[in-house]
C-alpha cells in the first residue's frame, strides 16, 4: 500500500476544503493511506510543509492542493511560479514525488470552484509516480 502526505492550503478555503475532500476520496478509492496531512496558510507556504512530509520514512509521495485566484496584479502568477519551482526542488532533493494539485493562476473564484477535481488528480498522480518509480 502506498502512503501519502497531503498538504492543503487554507487560503480560498471554500475551494481548497473541497479539493482536500476530493483528494481524500481518491486516496480511499485506491486503498491509499494518507499518513499525514498538513494545513498551511496559502499555496506559497506549501513547499516547506511538503519538504517536511517528504522527509518522513512513512511517506512515499506528497500531494499538494490549493487554489490561486487572480487579483488586481500579477501576484497570482508570481505565487504559482515560485511554488511550482519550489515543489519541484523538494521532489528532486528528497527523491520523493511531490504533485502539484493547485488550480490557477489566471482564474476567478468561480473557475476555481469548477476545478476541485485537482485534489483527486494530485493524489492519483502521486500514487502513479510511486508505482512508476518502484
């Protein structure tokens, strides 16, 4: 059985709570254990939490879920780019799959609510990577 870590961004909680529920449901549907779950303030904060989970011996992969909604500036793109790069570094440094179940940037709140399946997709990708790499 594959064991996962799950990181959930609290910002845009009305969306991310549903994404996390979809992630948990996907894990349950594949008989996957979520060994640990960490909540972080926002997507930008997820790389440190993902790194902590990736260090654990009982975690084979980490799925990160969050939603980045467009504002009045390009801040959403900066957050998305920095986070994606940092999560990739965690994955490569720890030799542990870290998946990016983050919707956005460039989306409205309504569009983010339409993309809650990203939570399930992150879990499925994490499990698939563990299988592929074993």
